[in-house]
């Protein structure tokens, strides 16, 4: 190989499947140490006989390819995939389409059994392997075939573009009581010196916002922009780790995790580049802003047919329940319940300013809200919303757990399998679910479900004259009008979307009582826009889908035919081979597994597959924290905290619904002990270092193993259920 950059080839020969866990753990621990001794910036390639069968399961994502010789992954294969995911590597042996005779690396003496157990593993960001295949021609006098790989490399020189720093208020000063009192006094002084209370709502808000902004500029000031000094980056990171350790010792949770995030996150583009309609990469700031503006303007403007019969002045009819004006105490409580450390809106006023401004601001806000309540009009500044293009970010909210829904689906699959009942599942996906609903249909749905007319009119007020602007980095596009969809970031958006979906389901006629196990009916599982239509026959599923599709189209929601998947769950393999579902002009291909609410659902309800997927995702999380686990500036206790709070939640997501077998518990234990060995290191016995035994690890860990944690997590979830639900189960 004629390489331009330095590459490290690590040759390995792993123990066979018959060896015990201790032997395999010792091998991968030694392999990890050999990998760690190589410079981090150089390319590293692992190759050799790993005695590992890597399957074609989709759960492992980009870590493995789709062209393996084997269908399922063996125990050693799971260890190899875990090692690759933990070091951001790819098993390239399975990434190329070849004949089966060119995939096998070992041939049994009877010449009947072929295995693909030799692999080439390479770093993800430098995966420049062009091809990997077995060569059967060379005579090497062995039962193994020669494995050849074609590799190319090049140097990439990237220039770091300088960005203009954003001016951010130094909100951290409000943690000091002295600064908080000074800020409150300054705001009260500006409000009290106003000559007259404005009668116009926009003027009232202008006075409040000016008082907050002027006081923040005067008392708090702005944060100092970070300076980039390449020569001192390593020292700064070590200092950051020492401060991270100090924050953990002082129980400063927010500072601790903020520092961990800064140490962990890598380079981010920040949306400074995108592709145009022809697929060309665009990097000019002005062109990027224009492209984003055109995209969101087209998405949020709605179709012409939707807006023809919509008039925002149409009267709203609903229940005549009298809704009182919010009191002073309610306004004060609402301000105090605002979440800290959240991005500000177009006015640049974060929630911390409102919470620290004092009682006079609460009184002014109460007057403003009371006038808005009576006149059903709001300040013009509130119509502007900022759109920031970011990657899809998944977050969890209190009281909105997905465990109940996942448990219900797994129980249906489990009981159906036990009683040999075939179930047909159609997982429906909507295009731009929160950006597409027609607003007039939403108001009608609120009235139909008994929402007081006063609240419906107030919400219509917030959507009547909405305008938006796209913000990318420090640039901001021109404004445009939005006529459809819900307000992104609005605390009411999720609730109102559920109201709209409830109206759709009721009108579609699939809102029925009972379960699919006792009645031959269609059962619907829905969590926001994630819908699973379950039926005993294809005909039932097709009828329910068409009814839901028609009602969804009336409110502006369109079904994404490419992402909508069909799955047959049966104890008989011949039934599971059903290829597709046809509904009029639409055809949905059958899948064996589907990711529903973040968990892998299979046609046989194989929980082991989901556990393996969770282990792979946890290994990727471990890779993101690998520098912190390797640092000597962080104590064992701090590293244990990182494992419990950042890695275990990824590993045990949905564990309340798992049925754990002995092999699953062993796989979970292997992963956990790998992390613990990294935290506690080897032990020196008679001047010889060895890895710690399992009981030694858990003595230092001082907590239960991961299998016991799964059981406790299941019981903790059970304790949160209402008594009547437990009796029904």
C-alpha cells in the first residue's frame, strides 16, 4: 500500500465461541489497549480472524454492511460490533456486494460449511476501503481463504471559516443575589418612571421589553466571546476536566454536565451549508439563507385550496363556559414556572429576565395579559417567530413517557404469539406533521371536542397574522407569512396536535373499545403522529388506513408513503413472508422489523434484537465519552457518574418492557464490565498486571449489575401506574 498518511495495522486473532466470557473479555481489553496506544489522529485498521459471524440485521445501523454471508450475528460478532461502535469504526468486510463464494473466509474439512469470520475494520471518518473479498485462487495450504482489501487514502486540508460571534447576555450573573436585586431595582425604576401606562397593547409590551432589555444591558452585560488559541487547546481541555471534577464534588449538576458537553461535542457546521434543488452544495451565506427561506415559506404557506375557504374573521362556535381572566397570582406562578437556560425568541429576552425582574414586572405583565384576554388581540412583535434549522433532536418531557405505549404493543405481540393469533400492523408516518395542519380545521376540532370558545378564539389570535424569519448562524432572512401548521416551540402545540388527531380518529370510525385479543376489531396505538394500525386481517387494516387517510387529508395532513411500513406478526413463518399490503393505488412493502417510538419491533417480538441494538447505541455513546474515560484528571467516581447518567439511560431505554433471557443478561453484562474495566483499570498482582475479575469490579462499583437494574427499573415503572390499570393487567 502506498499511503500518504501514517496508518496503523492491528492484526488480531480472537478466541472462538467456545471460550468463556473471561477469556473473550481479556482479549478485547488487550485489543482496546493496543488501539489506545496508537495516535488518535492516525488511521487505524483492524484485520484478522475474529471468529465472529456478523449478520445482516438493520439494528446495527452503519456499523455493519448489508451484504454479510450470515443472517444473524453470533456472540463474538456482537463483541466485534460493540468494539467497532465504541471506537467509531465500521466492519467493512460486510459492506460490499459479492457472490457467497467470495464472502466466505473459512471452509470446513467436509467442504460443506463456509463462514465469514475474517474481517477488516476501519475508522469511520477514514473508511476509504474500496473493496474487500476472499480470493480462492492462491494456494496457501490452509482451510482459510486469502482476504484482500483495496484501500485508497488522501490528505484533506480544510479551512476553518471564521464566524461572527453572537452577543449573548451574561445570564449567569443572576445567580448572585446582589446582581439579581440590582436588576430587579433597575427594571422597577424604569417601569415606575413611565409617564403614563400605554393604552395600546403593542405600546404596553414595548415598555416592558425596553425595561428588561435596558436593565439587562446595564446590570448584566454580555458574555465574553471565546477565543481560539490552537497552542493552548490541550491545556484548556485539561483545565476544563479539572473544573468538571470540582463541579461534581460540589454537586453543581448543571455546571458539571455543561462542561462534559463542551468536552464531548465535536465540530458542528451550524447549518452554514445546504443543497439546492439540483443537489449542488451551496456555502455562500446569503444564498443559504435564501434557500432556507424559500423552503420554509413553501412549507408553511399551505396550498391555495386550503386558504380559499379560510377567513380568520369567521366566528367560532363552542361551549359557552365562562373562563375567568388569569389572576395576579396565576401570572406570577406562570412566570416562575418558565424553564431556565432556553433560547430566547426574536426579542432576545430569555426567561431568566422575567423571573428575576420582581413584583412590578409581574404587575405590568398581569395588566398586559388581562387586556389581551379582553380584547383578544396581542402585540405585533409576538407575531414574529424565528426558525433555526437544526438536526432532529429527541427530548423527553415529564409525564409524556413512551413506555406505556411500548408496553401495550409488546403485550399485544406476546399474547398474540402465545395464542397463535395473526396480527397485521401498519405503521403510519405523516409528512411534516406539525407544519401541515390547516388552522381552520384545528379550530373546528377544538369546538367539536368541547373546548371553550374563549380559549379557541385566543389561540386563533396567536395564529392569525404570524410571520417567520430563518436564522442561520449570525444571519437572518427576510420575513414571510405562514398560513398553516402549529407554532414550533409552543407549549400548546403538542396538546393541540393530539386534539386534531383525536378528531381524525373519531371521524374515521376506528375509535372502538376492547382489544384485538378479545374482539375481531381494529386497534389503534397512537403517540402524537406515530400511529400503529393493528388488525386481524389485511382487509381490516386497509379499511382503517383509507378512512384515516381521507380524514387526515381534510385537515391538511398527508401520509408519507415511503416511510409507512407494513408488518405481519405471526407464529407461522409462512404468514410472515407476506410481501406487501395494497390499499387502492398504494402499496406498502412488508418489513421484519420497525423502529417504533425508539425501540425495535420485530415480527416475532424478538426482544433480544432490541437489546443488541441498545448495546450498539450505548457503545456509540461510550465513544463520544471515550476521552473523558481515558483522562486521569477525572476520578473514578466522576467516571462512574458519567456511566450511570449518560450511558445507562441509552442502554436501558424501554427496558421496562423487556423479557430478558440468560443470553441477553450475559450480553448486557459483557458491555457493562467493559465500561467498568475502563473506569477501574487493571490490578497489579505479584508485579504483574491483569484485568480485574468480575466480583472485583462490582466491589469497586458498589452498585447492582445491569441485569438487576433492569428488574428494578421494571418495578419502578410498575409503581407509577394507577391501581386500576394494574388490576386490569
